[in-house]
């Protein structure tokens, strides 16, 4: 290699070395700069003086139920002392589902210390209505011939929409529960059960609902529907048992009706208003928690359309005489006694002019009289002034009651029309014509015994096969005519079909005459 080539090689080495030196210097500077930036940023994040910007979490405000109404921590309307029922359809309380959704929407990072100081407290048991020394009690009767009932005494709370009646004991008790159908006939379809519960006072898992309305009077829970709508059952299944249950309170009792029938309450409004001074509460749609000193769940029926004085609650015996007197007062009926035919009570000329009045109930359908003119003539011959009546369903009870009360004798075939005996003056006469078919026991239970217990004179006339239209319809050899007992053995459906649903009555007026004469004799003895 020549000298020129050697110099040129050394110059190239110095040039590349200088370049690498410059590149190293730049890289080193960049590395130092990068390190400074990283360290500075780390210091800024971890410094105690660095405060991150955060929006503080605030709990969503939930309005108290009801506009402009003060709410309790539990979100319920404050307890009010009232003696009349409030609107049963307020719907104020926040639904539980909505409350749960609000809870689930809260961020997971929220900690207990972030909670607002006014956080809702869990529901508390309200024992203020219970007497300090009165632990309360539940007395249930489930062995009666017709119905089941419970009498609950103490701190008692009703929840209508839940169909519950709850006893809150003052001291430790065993938790118990009863299911009561508050209609007078157990097992009736379409009637909801009411759950009666005696709480375990030591249990925090199932606290008592807080009162929203406090009543100072007792309550009676009962059900309509069932067989009501039939005139006989309106009295037998509702009015008579309701009278027995409520009369001792003198109107100071709150009625709560399940399966409420507005038309029924309208039809018998005068009676219901006298039994209770307060509007009837529609139990099924009542969302209030009502507190009472005692609650009777269900009505007792002692007998069909009757009262057994020894079984009346409260220690003051009542009877059907009391019930009919109550109706006469309710509808301001003028007559408490029938006409008197006793000799010497009035001048002979007045006795000749005054005749006892007989109301003949003429049914418009099955079990009707088919020879009404002959019956009227026979009754007039016996000495009666006769009027024919066909009470309609839409007749106002007040009008019907006044009309019936003006008569001395009520005559009709077995049926709901004979229920009007409740408006007759004490000592008047009721004649029940019993259709063919061995129906005497049923006739006695439904009307014979009740009418006698009302203080009325009861007469019964059972027709023969020859007086029944079934004879010409079926012939003398048909079992319905020839052997009624076999029809009864076949079941109630056949009995009802033929003897109650297909026959009419043609009274043998000659055979019937002694019964009419006996009615006159009863009035002479009055």
C-alpha cells in the first residue's frame, strides 16, 4: 500500500470515529432527557399534593309517598289517628321492584363512608297500639256446622291487598297461622282466604308492618258474593250473621268487606248504616295498614236464617225477635202487632168492617200457584182481605218492607219470597205451602223454625201428588211421583231438578180451607 493510501485510510477512521462520538452524545442526551421526563411524571402522580378531580357520588332523592305528605324513614305516610276509613286506592308507596332497581344502579366503588347520613333505616316494629300488660290472643272456631271464624284481640293489623290480619304480641309468643274464608259457608267458590297470623315477638326476620291508619274501634272482616243475590241468602248468609256480629258495638265498628258487591251495599244500605257508623272498606283494594284493638274474621251462621241466642258473642243474647225489631226500626215500619180479632176489644160494628189482610205471594216461575183465583176466593170466604204480590228483584227494600208490614198473614209456596216474614208484625201468621217430594224437613229448617223464632205463628200446608203439576207431566208410575225417597237417594241434583225446578202447585182449596181457618183463629187469640 502507498503512502497516499495510508493517509487516506487514517482520515477515514478519524471521520467515522467522530461521527460515532457525535451519535453517542446525542443518544446519551436523549436518554438523560427521557429519564428526566419519566421520573418527573412518576413524581407528579405519587405526590401527596396531587389531588385527582372526582365528582362526589350523591344518593338519588326519593320523594315521600304522596305529594306534599310528610314521610317516615320507612317511606310510609305518617300514622294518623282516624275513625273513618281513608281512600283505599291511594297507591302511594314506592314499589319494591323500583326500590331494588335504584339500589342496583349504585356504583360498585361506593364505600360505606360515602353514604349520606340520612340513609333509610330498616322497617321497625310498631308496638304502640298494644297494651303493656295485654299480650293479645287469637281465638279461632273451625268446628262450626257452617263457617270458620277467628277473633283477634290486642295489637291487630290488617293488610287488605295481602288479605292478612296480624296480631303483634307484647311479649314472647309462638308464631301461628290460620287460613279463614270469611264467608258464612266454608268451601264456597270465589271467596278469597284471609291469613290470620300471630307473630313471634322475638323474630326480627318478619317484623310487623307499621300502621298507616289507627282505628279506635273494633273491626269485622266478612265476604260477600257466594250465594248473596238470592233474596233468602242475602238475609241468611249476610244480614242476619252481620247483625249478630256487630250489634253489640252499637255502630262503633268498622266493616271490611272482601269480594265487595256495590249493588248489594246499595240495596241494603239502611241496614248496613245502622250496624256501622263508618263507610265499608273494600278489603281487596285497601293498601293501608290498619290497626285495630280487635278484629273478627268471618261471620258465624248458627242455623239457616236464624239465631241461636246462646251462641251470640259478647254476652248479650240476641234472637230473631231482636232482628225483626231492628228491621222495623231501620225502615220505620208502623206496625209491631197484627190486627186483633178478639171479641170485646172494639165495637161489633168495627169488627165487621175490619178484616185481617192476607198477602198471597205469586211467583212468576217454577213453584208458582196455577189456580190463584180459586185460592183468593177461598181466602176471602175464610174472612180475609186478599192482595196478590209478586215482589220483583228491583223493588226498593224500604217499599217492600212497608207493604209487607201492613199485612197480617203471609201466604206462599216454599221459596225466597217467604223471607219477607222479617217485616211482618210480631204475632202475625205465615203459611208455607210445601211442594210435593218429601221437602218438609227443608221447609222447616229454612222457614218453619226461623219464622217461629221471629215471634210469628207458623202454619204449614204440604201438597199431595194430585196438587202437583208433576203428576200430569210424568204420570203416576214415574219414580218422582211414586217413590220420592228414591229420588232423594239419587242426590240433591235430581231433587232440585224435579221438586224445586219443574213443579207448580194447584191447591185443593177444600183441603186447604182448614189451614186458612186456623190462621183466623190465631189472630183471634192475639
